[in-house]
C-alpha cells in the first residue's frame, strides 16, 4: 500500500484502504455458514481483549468513514490503512 501510494502520488492519486472489523449486518446468526467455513475465516479476538468495547461496526459506520476519505477534507491521507476495528489491530 505504501509503495503504491508513493508511485502514484505525483499524479495526485491517493491510496487508502478501509479495514473494518466484523460488521453487524442484521443477517441472523443461524444463517447457512458453509461459505464462511470454506473460506476459513480466522476466529475473532475474545471480547475481553478488544480495547474499545461495545457494539460491532455497522455498514453505516464504514460508509461514513469512506465518505470522509473521499473528498478534499482527507486530501493529505494516503498510504496507510484505516482500521475500524475497536482497537483489535493494536493488540500485541
């Protein structure tokens, strides 16, 4: 990501990635999970290890962050992931 940001910066192109945690979708938990199991999705961190407690992000939370990153108000942000994960990415 940083290399891509560096390579296209002179074209005034920004490279950003939004990296959300699990998203609350409203899909019932008992929905068929064959595809998820086939993808071998890693287990989530135990709730006790997540720095910011509370609800999971919603699709609207992620959309709000994307809407922030798109216009000129984020024109200086490039080359780094934007984590929406309640602090899971900082767990050591």
